[in-house]
């Protein structure tokens, strides 16, 4: 189990500097957030690949810039848009394969008052779309990893349970802060999907802050890593916070070292 970090591709102004700084802080594994369409195409994607390689980094997963729109793009009854949506996600899978990434982090549908419960025919249509998405990903040796997100349907553990039952090829990303923001403890999600868990977005929180660097809040990492060890989790833990959650690089370094110590103490 390695400690990685998520990063966005701020092309072209800070691309090389960003990856160099990540490597200099001691990170090896990263998740890349794409910010726009051109970053999936040449020459940018090859530049990203080369800079990642030059800095000795490994891309574990990628995150689409269209995650806000996944419900509209892939799950509606508008067939033409759905077809375009699958073509869009095929480009993500192509980019992931070029970078050597194993997973695409997926949000899915937004949570709205009228969309809490699907009719059976609507649910079956959406399950077919999940199957199709996972099948296309497999063509590129990529796996779709559904993330629990506070503002999406995936914030509901019962929804994830239903996905788990109906889309057996789907895998999962656990996000600690998103679970907290949704009013759940992490085990509400973990107990459902732990044996298909492939990626963890790790962060911290306290009574006044919903997202902090690991070690700067009140989350019980000792218990967390004990459970991961018990269940033989083989994936990575990716630090995912926002620029407002830290002021110095040393905070990131300290946070990563804190996590490595917790992991090693539970091996």
C-alpha cells in the first residue's frame, strides 16, 4: 500500500513544475484530474506522459473533468447525447491507457429530490449503461471505480449496495471526506464494497472543517488501517485535498509521512 497524491494538469503553465514538486516531496503514485478536453489529445497527453515518466511517477487513476455531468451524459433517455457521452469516456480510457492508469474515478448521477428512487425500467436502463461503460473501459485495460460523492446518488450506501449487486464488474473508490459530508461514517460504505475497493481518497476532518490534510483532524487512522490490513486491501491511498486546505509543501510531506507510519505500524 502506497501513499499517493491527486493533482490537476495545469497545462501548459505549470505542468512540469507541478510533477517535479510532487516527486521532490517523496510521492511516487498520483491521480490526475483532467481540466479540459485538449489534455486528452496530442500533443498534451504525450507531454504529460513524458513529464510523469521523467519524474519517476506512476499514474494510478484519472479523474474526468466532466464528472459534474455524468448523469446527463450517460444515463438519460436522450440517445444521441448518450452515444456522444460514451465516445467522450472512450477518450478518457484512451488517455488512461497511454498514461498507464488502472482506474477511472467515476461520480455518476447527481442527487436530486426527484431522482432518489428510479422506476424499475429506468433502473435497468442505467444498469445497462454501467455495463456498457465498464465494457468499453476493459477494452483499454482500465477499470471504472465508482466513488461515493456527497452530492451524488452514490452518497447513499443503499444505492451503492444496489449497484454492487447489479453491476458485478464495477469497482469502487472510497472518499473519506465525501462520506463525512454526506453524514455517514466511512464503514457505512466500506462494509458494502470493501472486497471490490481499488482506490482510496484519503483526507481528514473535524467538527468545523469537512476537509483537512490527514493528521490535521480527528479521523481515527489507526482503526482505519487495521481494517484495511484485516481485509487485505492492496490498493493505494491517495491524498485528495484542496489548495485551501494547506499553505506549505511541508504540510503535505508531513501528512504523507504520518500516513506511512500508520500503514507500517499496522503491517
